[in-house]
């Protein structure tokens, strides 16, 4: 659609269409549902557990490398 076509379409639009088109999107925001919130909490817990497992594994590898270097 060219600029001319858009301008012509805007001239013919009703005030309701104009306000619907120009309405800020943040006004349509809805708070997350309880289910979405629970999923987010679960995802954060799983990410935290993965990070803890990773750190624990790296520490074990580091300790094994130190022990091997001493021998």
C-alpha cells in the first residue's frame, strides 16, 4: 500500500477506527494468569537448579584435576 493509498484510507476512516488504531498498546495489557505465574516460577526454579548442577559439576572437575595434579 503506497503512502497515497494510506492517506486516502485514513481520510475515510471513522473516528472510532482512528481511536482504535491510535490507542496505545499498553492499555490492552492484562496481568498474567495464575497458571502463567506458576509456569514462570517453575521455569525459574528449574533454571536455578540447572545452574547449581553446573557449578557443582565444575567444582567436582576442578577438585579432580587438583587431585590428579598432586599425584
